[in-house]
C-alpha cells in the first residue's frame, strides 16, 4: 500500500528557482498546436507493470501549463496509476516496473540525478480521501513549509493565510486555526489538504477524485477552486463525474484498459469525439 501521507515527505533542501513561463494558449487550442513553452509535462511511450500485470500501455501525451487536464475512464483503467507516475509515487509500490519517459519542464523525472523529494515538492498530490494530519489546521498547512527549513514565524503565518485564502477556506477557519483539522467537515478537510499542497507552491497539482466523497456544495467549492488555481498551477484531475470533467477541465484524456484512447480539448471529447469508445463512455454506455 502507498502511504498517502508521504506526499509531504519533503527534504529540507531548497528548490532551485525555476522560472515558470505563462501559458499563452487559448482554452480551445488543440494539443497539436501547442508551442514548446505551453507544455508542462511530456509523457512518451510510458508503460507500467504491477508484477506481470500491465496497467499502462504506451501512453504518450502532453499536459498544458496552467490549464486543467481531466483524466476519465472506467474503474481500473489506470487513471490513478498514471497520476501517480507524475510525482513518482508508484516508486513506493513493490514490484512496479516503468518504462518510457516523463519530462517536467524538460527534465526527465526518472533521471538518476533527480531528487525525488524535490520532485514531489514541485508536483503536489491530493487524494480521494482527505488525509489531514492529526494536528491543528494551522500546523497542517505549515507542515511542508517547516520541512523546507527555518522560516520566520511571520512568513509562515503569511503563507498559511495565503494558502487558506487560495483554497477558499480562510473565511470558514480564520478564527479557529489552532483547532484540530480532524474536527473539520469532509469538504473542509479536502480544501485543507489542497491548502497544504499549495502552501509550498508546487508547479503541478495532481487531484485524484478530489470531490467524489463530497456533498454538492463542497463539490462546487472544489470545482471553483480548481478553476481559480489554474491561473498559477498546472492541474491534472481524475474524476468519474462527466459533468465535472466538462465543467472544470480544458483538456480531457479518456483512458481504457491502460491505454489513452483519445486526448483532446474537453469540448471536442464531450461533443465530437473521434473514437467510438470515447463516445460510448461519455454517453454512459459503459464504465
Ligand atoms: N498498488 C497496486 N498493486 C497492484 N496492482 C495495482 C495497484 N494499484 C492499481 N493496480 C492495478 O492497476 C490497474 C489500474 O488501477 P488504477 O487504480 O490506476 O485504476 P483507476 O482508473 O484509478 O480506477 P478507479 O476509477 O477505480 O480509481 C488495476 O487493474 C489495478 O488493479
Ligand atoms: Mg483511481
């Protein structure tokens, strides 16, 4: 089993300053028309085996910078597995074999020179079940900052406030930052773990069904949040909810049995897909 808490197991070494260009692409620009500087992640011929089981087969795709990319597909098709490849969380699972390449801003993430702790700092992940630490709301958000080394308290305070504001939680919790995070509602906990993830200002946010356990109002808050966060982050979101994928994402990839069947603008995938399998899935014929 993966220990989902290891998402914040960063080392204290500082990150080099990597300038993040701003994407210039329009939301309707087809992936084939992207320029190099619009691309955050490039996946080439990615295959992943759990033991003898092939879970991902020859995945090749690019992920646009500061856009929301949804991964959809039936249960067991490899969505979470693919998501975990982007910050090498699958390395924590025994008997996993990965071939192919993933480049983050041009850096091959499997390169032996890559510091995995730093990679996970740049590529934050939020899981389906919110996993706050049994600490205060404040300490949950400050956790990753503290691991980065000493920071004046006033700066930690500012970053905690910034992250809570940017995760649409500040108004609900500003008066009770020292209370336990475990006493928050599920929807609040999910926004808290998003605040924890963005507090250290990653480049990429991986969200694995972040709203699947939430009520409609909390779900809407998460969706609004995703929409707002894409101004600063490249976001990959896994969802089983077709309406949600259509609402929040700019690009959508449809996975089936470990293969990327189709990848295009969300508009095309939901209105005029090329592949019959995609159409069958989005119209609810299977999955
Ligand atoms: N830790 C693991 N060890 C072995 N096999 C795994 C592991 N995690 C996933 N698999 C297998 O890999 C395949 C893809 O699983 P994955 O969890 O990526 O699917 P998914 O699309 O996220 O499904 P769901 O929508 O149900 O979350 C499945 O056949 C699954 O059984
Ligand atoms: Mg999954």
